[in-house]
């Protein structure tokens, strides 16, 4: 059979092509234009495209660098600052538009997204100006309106059973319920650090409430959330759950929700104003710490006082510091510190805060031009334990310059704890040290003076273990609780540890800290300073057998006795016990923001005996006590920093007597009102008595008149009275003998 030759060019493949043809979407609905991209040269193209792709993928919109088209300027050879991005589906493009529009790419660039099809949509737009309709103004509630209360009252929240009440606290006639919200199915409540918001934790996440009507302001979807932490300036919120994040298929995506990239993490950082999720973290690095400690350390993320940075320690390895709001690693590198165990940010004092507020203001430089004032850097302190032949070390570090300001070597260290004074004037490192045989532990206090040159360190050696340390707010004093009781660390049921309480004060004549007084044989285990300083409460908290409260005034006679002149006779004469009290089963002790009142409470979360709360004045006089079953929380509402400048505050103190007249008049008016109410009550009772007496007199006189009329007519009734008389006739005595 002859062989047939087939010409491959003439073969008809149309049927096969029809069956296997891929239909491409020829429209531009899947293409997005992204503005706000950094302008670069050719050498950085690959890195930029990879970073853009990573940013989109992080927000739940996966793309590859080859899907991004970077536009170039032929004259300059640099990019034009925008890119075209092709997505797989229209839904992905729409999600990217909703998620990444106005997204901060870095500190200087913010993404602006538009659909490619919008170019044609707006190309033929009518440019005739049409005056817009005037929208009706909607008044928004002031979130801090409670500060304008005419009586200057504070607020507090109570949580009992399933009921929450927000109360006004002031004079007896001014105490009332401010709001009774209908919040249900929540774990607990918490105030933000400046008192703007109150947070409730629910199964689905966190809700923030505020304003005079207590409307919901924001919500954060973090299922099974257990703990929260606000940043100091209330810009950000951290949430934690023991349940790892799970994103089910088909879950809602967007800037306010978790994406598949967040699965398995436990910690989330949120922007409070926008409600956007900034970043999530895993707690796997804390497993070693939790294994050695009974309780999980919280907060895990620690904020700088100006909300610019948030940091996290990886025990034994490094400190990671992230910038806000991008949550990128500051300087693109960690602080790698071998053996690092813990750290704390230095708080901002009033003077530092004023410097931060005037940072953007320009000052003359002598040449006619104006330059910006350089702001003070943040500081943090960290400590590293002894490793091999290296001693333990405490290090002061400025940030973000990462300059080491001061280091102190320590020996035979068991543990260190870091305590900043709230104005950043002093730092105390409580060093628990062991002897060479490691059979006993004693304590050193390493005190850094942060306002002096080269940060000098003073060492106070103590023979006993220090259970608690507390700085006086805005002051130069501190208090410690120490004990040599052998039951420390393992007290056992029903055992109360005997403690000593000591007060120390800075002696300006010798420029060192000197003990004021030691109070021996106490059961105190908690020190609570008034927010204004000067007053302190020594409390026995969480004990089943003791519940004592002692109210102390450290400036009883004058404001500065013995502080500057160093007179020995008057050194501790201003320390005075104002009063003692008892609150059975007390679990929490907290001063109000004014420092005039103290609240103690017994929470049902710790025991079920006589739950409730009590409010005392600074002298220890009980003002009110409420015993309530299933009582859980009592929290004072914090107040923000005063808006008055220091000079204005000094002027007010100078003229305090003039201002006090007004308040004295108000107090006298209230007392007179109380007296007037009491007098009115007494007058009403006397009037009722006189009216009743007059009525009875009239009834008696009427009876006498009727009786006289009956006698005149001979019809007087006779009354017979029968009297029984007992008469003894005979009495006999007999003697009975019992054998």
C-alpha cells in the first residue's frame, strides 16, 4: 500500500483548540493603579516589587512580583511613583481596594488605590461646577465631657453579677448613678489610661464605649479575648487570647479582620481611632518564661510613653522595637542582647511632656530664621543575668539612637526588678542576691538619679528580703516591705507573714537616701501611694485572717520638713499615722485620681465571703460601705493630665485662699441645706404632735361636757367594781426528814 504523506501545515486543529481554549478576561476590572510608591532607580526594582507583593499578601490579597508593572521615566531613568497591579479575580481587586487604600507603606509613603476602569469613567466627566448641597451638621459627643462636671466629681464603675453601674462620686448629696448600661455576656470591664473609654471583653472581641450617652465607639474582632492593654496615649490597643487565631474559609476579609497570615498567633495590635488591625504576634517565645514562672508576664508588649514605639523581649536573645503605626522593626534590626531577661521604658515627666508638646514649635536661632527644638529621646533599661564569667548587668539605653548611657555590673544575682519613679527622676533596680553558698538571699537597692550628670548610682544594702517597692508619685521618697519570715514564698493556708515597712527620703544635705522610719511587726503586703504623693496606705491584701489598713501622712506638720535643711530633730517628725481601719477579705485597694478618697473591695473572683466595696477618706474615715453578693470589680475612672501650664497652676496655688472661699460657701450651703431638712423634719413632727394633742384635748373636753349633762339630768351611770381579797387564815410548818 503506498505511503500517504501528510502536510503538517495543512492539518486542521480547530476542533482541539475549541475544546481546550482558555478564555481570558479582556476587561480591566482586575487591574488596580497604586499611587504613593517610592521613586527608585533600576537597581532597586526587584526589592521594591517584592516588598509591595509582601504588603498585599499580608492584607489577605496574595500577588506575585511579576503581577506588578512598574512605570519608568525615560528622561530621568527613575520610576514614576505608581504601579499597575493585575489580580487573579475581580473580587481580589475589590478587596485590595478596600484593604490597602490609604495604607502606610513606610514612614514617607502611603498607598492610594484606584481602579484602572475609573480612568475612562472620569475621562468624560462634566466639569461644570455644581454647588454641593449643604449637609446638616450632626453634633458629635465630646468623649471627655465628664471632665466638665460643675461639681468636679469623679466617676467609678462597679460590676456585680451581670450588672454594671457607672457612678458619680462627690459630696453625700452628689453621689448618684451616672449610667446603667445594658451590657451583656462580657468577661470584665477596664478603663483606658486617660479615662476616655471603657472597654468590655466579649466572646467575639472587645468593644469601647464613651461619651455622655455611652454609645459604642469602636470594636475589635478577636474571638475568646482574655486580656487587653492600652497604649499610654490611648492610640492603640493590644489584645491577647489563649486560643490561637483561626480564620475559617469564607471569613470576612479587610483591615479590621484577621487574614490567613495571622493564623496561629495570640496577640493583636489595633489602631483605636480607625479600628484597623496593625499586626499580630505569636506567644511561642514566652513558653520558656512561663515554664519558669507561675504566671504569664503581662503586658507582653511594652509601650514607650509617647506611643511612638512598642517593644517585645525574646528572653535570652533580643529586644524587638517596632515603630507605630507601621509596626515595622525600627531601623530594620533588633537589639540583640545575649541573655536579656527584662526591660522597662522610662516614663515622661511633666517637663519632658512639655518638651514633646513644643517639639513642632520653632524657636529663633539668632539669624532671623527659626529652627525646630530637638525633642528628648526615649530611654529604656534592661538587665542581663550572670552568664559564665560575665557578671549580671543593668544598662540604660537611649532610643532610637541606641546609645548606651550607663552600665552597672552586679554580682551573685538571683533576680532583678526594675522600678521607675512616675516622673522619670529616679530608677530603682531591686537586686535579689545570694551568698556564695546560695543558702540565703538578701537584697540591694541600686538607685539611679536620672536628672544628674552621668546618672550616679546609690546602693542601699538590706539584710532581709524585699517583698514590695513603691516610689512616691512626683516625690523623692519610697517605701519598701521587707521580711525575714521563713515562710516567705510558701506561706501555706492560714499563715500570715510578718513584715516591716520602711520609708526612705532623699537627704539634700548629703545627697543620698536616708531612712525616715521603720514600722516593725506588721502584716502589710501592699503599699498604695496617693496619686498626689504625701499620703500612703499600708494594706494587708488577700489574707484570710488579716485585713488591716493604715493611713499615713508623710508631711503632717509642713510640706518640706527636713527635706532640704537635713535637721536631725525634724527629720521624721512629719510622719504621722492618721487612722486605722479594717475591711474583711479585701482583695483590691485603689486611690481615686484626686488623692482624697480610697476604695477597697472584696471581689467574688477570689472568695465569696462578704463581697462588696467601701470608700474611705484620706484619714481612714469610712464614708460608705456596700456589701453585695457576686460583687466583682470596683475601678475609679482615670483623669488625663491637666491642660493648665505650670505657671497657671502656681498662680492657682498662690491664690488658693481666694478660690477656697467659694468652695467653703458651697460646703456651708450644703450643710445648711442638710440642717434645713433636719429642722423641717423636726418641725413637721412637732406640728403633728401638737395637732394630735389638740385633737385629743377636744375629745376629752367633749366627753366631760357629755358627762356633765348626764349628771344634771340624773342619768348618771353607776359603775360597780368587784374586788377580790386574799386572807391567810392559818399557816402550819412541817419538817420532813428524808432517809
